């Protein structure tokens, strides 16, 4: 029989639970932590002291209190001192941010990414910008790692990007390439952009408090991050959530994946621009120009938005029937499409969704906006710290 956990193991688990709570919820009183974690006051006091000594949190007396007696100390994450690097590799741009403990964006930069750039060419661009950003980091800070959000199918075991149809990536070793360029001895953690966005919104965004969430992310392609029963649903190898490759139209156009009639071929960037009579255009600005034209009364742009919105509602209806989520969040260009065609999307959803599944589902845009990918990537890096704060700090 396996022996029960030792006192030291229990202590480390409790340290992780306390730091995770403060990381997610922000400044929290000791009294609240005592109730939330189910530990006694003396234990909470000892744990916070350990985390203060490790430089991960600070404690202070609240400025105002209406309760009689000695006020409970407030524990807050050392966001300016403890941070992770976050990278987002998208079809047309690269983004880098320094994210403090507690999900605070301390600094961010963006670079244009020429389409077709491989991992070996992308990594030096990211590393070069990071090194410029490091010049503004104050001494005495703690970097606990790095996370990468990438548009593509990511193998969980080693972070290999198996397929990124719209970035041109096939078996691209972005983790190894970036680790080599950074030369810090830290191996970044990588995840699919929709998956990390879903995790960020679930942790501290629009879906906080919801245990069943679908986050749809769109640019040229379409993917989904899925939270089921409070857990990320990523599949056996890490490739779950490729909803853009549901075949929804057997008479549809050929998809970049090689199949025909995929959902992303009906709702992605190319589909919208083609329907709007702008097949030579590409990129986020071109997509936003269609929505702007529709707002100004352009009949063809309006028809395109209605058409794409109808297909979006069709796919969402199927996902709602399969996963029964509490919330569906529309991110990336899907956010702009949702705002432009909400009535059309809801109408189609209501026409095919099962009434029991529709009863409680809410449609939302991301609370974290474009920062969701960066904050989610940082969460990947923070995970080791939160699991064992004293070992990782």
C-alpha cells in the first residue's frame, strides 16, 4: 500500500492552492483565504509567510475596514516582480508580452509576420524583440518561464506544431527553435491559441464561474478551446478542438486541410472576403473593412455578413447540441462577425439547437479581448509555479 502524503507534501499542496487563489482572484484577505481554502488561521498565516519570504506575495493592512477588532491582512500577488513571457504566433502578426503573476499585462509588443514564415525564421524575431523588452525589466525580478500560443495543431508531449494550414507549418519545432534562440535554459510551453484563450477566459475572463465553455477563435482558420466540467478538453494527443474542420457542406469549397466543405471554409476570412466580392484581399484589416462597409449600407457586404453569420450559427448549434455549454465566446475575427451578425447567428442557432441545450447557453465576446491569447500563454508558464511554488520560485 502507498503511504499517505507526508506533512511536507501537504504543506506544498497548500502553498500551491493559496498562491493559485491569489493569482486568480487578486488581493485577498487572510480571512477570505481561511474560508475559501478550508484551513485554519494559523496555517494560512504560516503559508503566507512562506510565500512572502519566497518573494511571490506581499501582505499589507487594509486601508479601510468597517469591522471591529484587528483587521485581516491582505495578501496580494507580486505582479511587478514575478512574471512570465508570453508569445502569440498568428497568421499575420507576432505578439509578445510580459505577464505578471495575477494575470497583469506589464508590457506588450507586436510585429508583422509575413505569411509563410517558418519556425526557424519566426524564433529569432520573437527572441530579438524579447531581448529589447528585457532592457526595461528592473533588477530583482523573477522570470518563471515562457508560454506560446500558436495557430495550429500542437502535440502535447513535445510542443511540435503538427499542422498549421494557414501558417504553412507542418511538423515545425517552435519550442526547440525558440529555446535555442533565447538561450536561457528554459523550455517554453506551447498550446493551441483557441485552447489557451479558452483557459484565460475561464480563469479570469467572461467565463469565470462557468465550468462548460466553448471559445471559438477565428482568423483565416477557425478553432475552439473547450472547457468541459471545469477541465480543458484537448484530446488524446492534444489535437482536440479542431471544429473548423467539421464538414458542414458537402458541396463546399476545398479547405486548406485538403478536405471539402469544412466549417472554416464557410465562415473564415477567405469565405467572408469571397462573399463580399473581395477575393484578392486578406488580413484582419480587410475583414474589418467588410464589416465597416456593411454598417455603411453596402448591400453586397451586408449579404456576405448575413451568409457567413448563418453558417456560424449553424456550426454553433451543432456544438451546443454536442457539448451543452453554459457559454460560447466568440474571439478573434469571430468576435467582429458575432457583433455584426448576432441576430442571424442566434436565429440559426435557435432553429437547430435542442431546446434543453439552449435553455441556459449564453453567447458572449471575450472580456480579455486580444489579450486572451497572451494571458492564456502565460498561464501555461505559470502552471509549474502554482503546482509547487517553492520548487519553481
